[in-house]
């Protein structure tokens, strides 16, 4: 993986998504009450307290009025998992504190894998939000230091909420469905 850390405000980020302007302070207040375990990363696809904020309407607009959900991904930096993920549909990310996003393109997949050198790292500052394009591969966010990271994650409704029903997958290409609309693939170093 490239060790240079760029800002989501840089032109380089525009290949992967865009910065979402606006005030999400109510959603950030609700996010502050979500758990942050020290030994893992916790994820909840849909959190009622986040979806009850007036800010959730702004997230719904970003998804063009389609049904969406807002949950969280919180934790501390952990060693890499050896895989990356993507979803059908864009992904909204709102950071409570400075975080790092390791991202790449689905177009970089070769033979069902992606090389770690194809990833770039971008800093998302506290209070800032981005919308990742559907073609963007990503890992879980990570903190910029030794503190807990907290992020709101917005996705199309039903994403990453359980095992997909009646889906037959050919995993010979290395891409596999882990949960509904959560596609995983391996990373080569």
C-alpha cells in the first residue's frame, strides 16, 4: 500500500468519490453514544438513533430518495484483514474524528484479487463527510493515531444485514458475497 496520506479535499480523491458539504452535527451527537471496543471493530448496518436525526434526510437525498440506512463502524486500528470490499451503490461516510480511508478501484481487480500497491490512503477530517462511488474498493476506516474512530456509514437499505437468500456464487474468480450486497476479495501483497 502506498504510504503517502492525501486529503479527501485533493483532486486525487475525485476518482473515488466526493466531499459532501453540509452540517451533520445532530448525527455526530448521536454517533458519540455508540460503542467503541478497544480490541475490535464494531459495525451496525442501521442504527435508529442516527436515522432519527434530521441529518438523516440529507443522507436520503444523497441516495436520490432511494431507501437507505445509516449505521456505524467504530473501533481501533487493527492489523489488516487481507481482503477488501465493495457494495452495489455508493457509500456515505461521516467522521467523528480524523480517520484514514484506504481505497482503490474495482477496475484494478485482476484474476479475482487486487495488489496492495493499488491502494491509496486519504485523510477524512473530523466532522467531514464523503460519498464513495460504487466502483471504489475500501477497507474499514482506521484512526489517525491511537484513539477510537467513529464513523456513520450510509448505504442502500438492506446492505450488509445478513446472509443473502437464494444466491448461488461462483467463487472461482476470488470475489465472494459475505453479506447482502457486501462483496469481498483478497489482497495480494
